[in-house]
C-alpha cells in the first residue's frame, strides 16, 4: 500500500509544476474559482441555502438583539439597538431597504417583551443556523470536511451572533450620539459646518469595517481548515468590492426592469430580497473559491488533481 501525505495549503507538493505569473496567473485563478468552484462545486445550491438562512434569521436576530438590550440596559439601550438595526438598512440597496424596513419595524415594535421566553432558544437556533450555512459553504469551497461536534459548531455560531449584536449596538450608539456631538461642536468650531455629510458617514464606515472583520473571521475560523489572514485576505477584499457593485446594479435593476409584482403578486418583495441575498451568498462563496484557487496556484496543482 502506498502511503500518502497531505500537503499543507499554499505549499507545493513534490513534483508539482511551477505556477505561472502575471496576467496568465490571474486568468487561471479566476477560471479555477468560477468553473471548478462555482459551477462544479455545488456553490449555487449553497448560495440558495445562505440566502434562505439570511432571510429566515434576519427578523429573529433583530428581535433577540433589541429584546436583550432592553432587558439588560433599559429603554435607552433598546433604543440604540433599534437605531442600529435601522442603520443596517442604510448599507442595503434602496429598493431592498424599502421592502424590509417596514416589516422589521412592525416586528420589533411588539417583540421585545416576549424575547426572554422559551422562544428565545428557538430564535437562537434559527440565527446560528445562518452561521452553519456559511460554514458549510466555506467547507465546500476550501475542500475541507468538518468533523467537530455539532455543539461546538453551535457555540461558535452563538459567539458570532453575540459579536453581531455588539456591532449593532455600536452602530445604534453612533446613530444616536453623532447628531448630539455635532450640535455640541458647531458653536465652538463653526468652520466644520460644511463637513457634516462626511461626519454623518461615520456609521457607514464603522459598519463597513465590522463587515470586513466578520468576513475575515468567518474565513479564518468557520471552515475546518487552518489558514493565515494573508491567505484569506484576497477573497475578503473581492467579496466586499463585488457586494458594493452588486448593491448598485441590483438596486438599478429593481427600479427600472423588475417585474416581480406581476410574477409573484404579494410575494414580489420577499422574492426580490431572496434574490439579492442569493447574489450576496454567491459572491461570498466566490471569495472563498478565489482563496482556494490562489492556494492551488501557489502549490502548482494541475487541474487533474482537483
């Protein structure tokens, strides 16, 4: 029997061909990520799972955050949490924000008081299910098998959920506090008046940085594969750039060409949101496939080894 050894990611196995350079290498990586990744690695099915999980967990997550904030911090912290959940919609396409914002506001208006019941356990399971969907997609993208106990994975999902709640509270704090700080500064420094539009973008900068850290953490810790920050950074940056472009393009498409209301009637808004989250999930997986393709390129693996 021949003994086989596993080559660490990014290291070239014995007998591998040297990687190409320049534009040829970029083209090879893109082809590998799209063809061998998205098209032949079940990424479209995993993107559907991620899209469903996002929409399914969006309302429970916001209910948990605002409810727990109100229980532990009173009405002021609950208000900050509500402002934070509202701030999330500022980074979504306008058309998607118009669809989801009224529904989220209606749900949050009467849910905080009942959040610390047995239903909170069910809400936690639903929210951590999103982390599991992301983990499954990343494991497929990185060609890894996760043998960890399901309770360990759920605890990890709970940790990500708590971090997300803290981010929302921080975002809500900025939304509430920034106008107060600005009103205090202007009488003492009136020359700052023309810069309000830049000052008002601080919540968006904060949220974008939080999304960057979330993506970096997800690629490093969710899949069953040990990686370095430098090895996952390309996919994270590509994901954020394509998310921004996808938001602009999808918003333009909905406002000019969409016919969901004629096709799906009253479900048109939900279908449009699901399609947007599907695109978001597909881009997320594309970032992981790009990282995997870069690792294979560095290792000099031929196509036949995949």
